[in-house]
C-alpha cells in the first residue's frame, strides 16, 4: 500500500475537452483551463496536442503556485 506522501503526489483529475470540426481542421479546448486550445488536421492529432498542452499548463500552474509559496521547484 502507498504511504500518504505517495498518494499526495498522484493526480486524479479529469477534464472536459470541447472539440469541433471546422472544414478540414479540428479545433478544441479544455473547458475551464485558460490557454489550452489547439487546432490540428486530424482528430487524433488534436487529442494528442490537447493532452500535451494540458500537461504543460498544469505543470506550469503547479510550479507557479509553488513559487508563490516559496517552495523549491524541481522535477519529482
């Protein structure tokens, strides 16, 4: 069984992607997360792009929050 420090590091979040096709382009964004919007030529490329962009945004927001608390920032 994982100890409490391991459990604290796990993320159990779900997000809602809004996806539309506009001509040959697929466009999408993550509901409620500013700046996570993408445009790709295929649905599969869009999903991958949204996941990568969301991951970066969450990491950036986490680092920003830690910086504001004065905690050291590093890769875990």
